C-alpha cells in the first residue's frame, strides 16, 4: 500500500512539474516575460543544473532589458559549472547592449578554449549558431579542425555557408561530406533540394550542376553520375537522368533496377517519351525476368492510359502474348492485374476479370501481393455497383495492412465508395482522418474530396447537386466518359453560378482531355480562369491548360503565361514547383 501511495505521489509531482513548465513556456511565447521569469526561476530552483531553464531565465532578463541581472546569472553559472559556452552568452549579452568591444572579447575567449581543447567546439559552436553569430560559428568549427583534423563538420559548415548566402561554398562542402560519409546523402540531398526549389538564388541550380559535372569528369566515380541523376530527377529532366544511369550501367550492369524506377517516375510525371526510351532500353538489355515483366507492365499501362477504343484489340493481344510468353505465376502478377483491370474497365467484361484475379489469389503470393489482388477485385466489384462486397475487401485490406500505404489507399477507397453511394456524412468522417495520412498523395486526394463535400454542403444543405455530381463521378470511375460528360453538363446547366460550377467545369475539361478533344477541354478550363477567379480550382485549370499547350499542342508561347500565372499568383499550389521548372525550360533558362 505504501509503495502504491509513493508511486501515486511521484506521478502527481511529475504531472504538476510538467504543468508548471508548460505554463512558463506559454508566458514566454506570449511575450509575458515577467511572469515567465518567475516561473522559470521556480523551475530552476527544483533543477539547478537544467541548462534550458537557466537559458530561459537569462532570455527573460534580456527581453526585459535587465542586462546586469542577466550578466550576473551567466557569471554565477560559469563560476559554478565552468561551461565554456557561457562565454558566448556573456559576449552576446554585451552585444545586445551594443557594446561590441566587450562582446568580441568574450567571443574570442570562447574560441581560445577550442584552441586548447577541440571538443569544446560542440557546445560553443551550438550557442554561436543559436545566437545567429554565423561568422563565429564557422570560426569555431575551423579552429577545432585546425586543432584536430580528424574531426568532421562539413554538414554543419555547409548549412552555415547557406545561411550566409555563400551557396558555392555550401555546395562544395555538402559534396565533400556526401562522398566522405555516403550515409548522410539523403539528408544532404534534402537540403540541396530546398535550395533548388526556392527562389533564393537564380543561379543555384546551375552552380550545383557544374559542381557535380566537374567531379564526375575529374574522378570518374559513378557516385557522381548517380548524384547527377538525382539532380535531373528533381527538375523532372528524366531524359538527362537516364544518360547518367546509362553511364552507371556500362560499368555496373547490376544497377538496372534504378533505370526501371526512373522509367516509372517518368510515367508518373507524364513524360511519355523519356519513359518509352528508358523502358525500351531495359527490354533490350536485360534477361532479368522481374525487370522484364515490370518494364512490359509499365509500357502497356502507358498505352492503356492514352488508348482510344480502336486501340483495344491490339492491347488485348499484347497482354495475352506477354502472359503466354512469361506464364501465369507470382512473377507475372502485375501483368495479370493489368489484364483484369483492362478487361473490366475498358472491355466491360468484369466477370472474366474476376476469374483472372480469383485464380491469382490461389497462387503462392505474399500478403502484400494478396492485398494488391484484393484491391483490384474490390475495384471491379465497385465497378459493378456491388458496393457492400467491395467494402468488405477494402476493409479487409485496411485491417490486414494497417499502417502501410496500401492500407491507407484501401481506407481512401472506402471513403470514395461512401461518397459514390452519396453517404456524405460517413465519407467526410473517413476523409477527415485520411487528411493526415503519411502518403502525401493519399492525403491530398482525401483533402480534395473532403473539400468538395463540405463546400457543396454549406450552400445546399439538401445536397441535391452534390448527389448528382457524385453519380457523375461514379460514371467517370466506371470509365463511361460519354455518360459522365452528359451528366456533368446537365449539372452545369442546372447550377449556373452555384458553388459546384467550377469543379464541374474542371471535370468536363478533364473528360474532353481524355477524349483527345483539347479545344473543348481548354474552353472549359478557360471558363474557370476568366469567370471563377476566386475558385480553389483555378490553379488546376491554369496548370491543365498549360500542359495541353506544352505537351499536346506544342505551343510554348501560350503555355508560358499560364505557368507564369501559377508562379506569381498561386505560390501555395501543388503545381507551383513543376510550373516553375517548365516555365524556365520554355523560357530557355540555362540554370536547369
């Protein structure tokens, strides 16, 4: 009993302490520094050695311009603990008083401590960085390296060079670190990609490309070819990335998987020419069964995505020939799923498609493959309007693959099924959760559908137009383009000037685009651009129009101003980065 009582008292004590800390932080964040000071002083009495509390006490003094008290607190802490980073704190306290001479004196003392013991750099450089004393932070790292050349601070120094605007030095230092410690490459590339996509330096991309090319030519190390490939992928220049991957392949033929992945990325970004070139190269240069099947699957999928009805017999024959060539096995699962999907959604023969999938489920496949087959089967059941049966499979996948991307995809499809059934309340409930999905694509899709439902419920509580819209969307899901188009046009006629008008125009534009009728597609997108200027869909209308002019009609002069409009007036659009890259390319910029 006594033991339980002690545990309970300890728990209550810790809980109260956490609340006091939260209260102090809230005061500080709100700028109530007098109240924050009292709270942090009380906390510091309980934990005398807690540097964070001490730091906040000093910062409160400084915010209140009580510099003498701040100096006294720092000096006492220094005398007690001999922490040399406190010399930086003393110097910074003088800098706040515009006494630069005394500030420099203490900063130099801190640097002298590193000259005697290189390990002092960790605490001292950290405080310099925190106080935005970038020059001194760099000096601290350089001093430590002079004392002990075995140390490495390339990453930290590169970040500091970037803050100074010395991007050439940042690039060189990051590249030195990447080859020295390849395990840090993802973090380095993440930092570089931020500079590539931000408007911080118009010449940054060009400088990075030159630095990579120089190293690739000088060392002949394929590490730099791979880095260059990454660079071109960031700019969606898949053809150029492919050149680098081919250079790697010539020396390391086992690197083929990277080339297949590059082809997939090109497909996802609708770069059909590069995708065909890449995947055809794979087919011509490998005997690896898995890579051959994957490449064939991607190429056939591309044909399906852009096929007209007259192309269906050729696609059917190609799929049958490939399955005959490679056989029916777990290796050909991607081809079997593709055949089933094409058979149901394009040839309108769902029964045959279900037989293909049910036979596939009898094969010795792993749980991920089984989930993929179940997903395709559920999609076809939904196509047949067997909503409840589809939901059973989606729910199974969600439960069995909980936490995995395919589980989240199944959850999204469950929400879409509810939407198609016009059960908007339940769909919204599911979508609200999915808006924070780990997959950005799923999160964006969930947000789009959630906004569609909520926006068109506020204005029309009976949801009459939304129900018709959901039905038209379902026809589109069933690949019944003509029927869907007719339904959307009816909605447009009945709801002129209503909230639902803009998204209806967008759907009609997309259907015309899929039918190859680019004139009508552009006309509908233009209705949004010119008459729906406050619509949340305007960036999509601009982007889709620009893409038609750029990739279909090859009219760069009409594409450029549309990309430009996104760049200057829709910076928060998901199409912003791609629009900027394509605009620069069309404009003839050299820093691509």
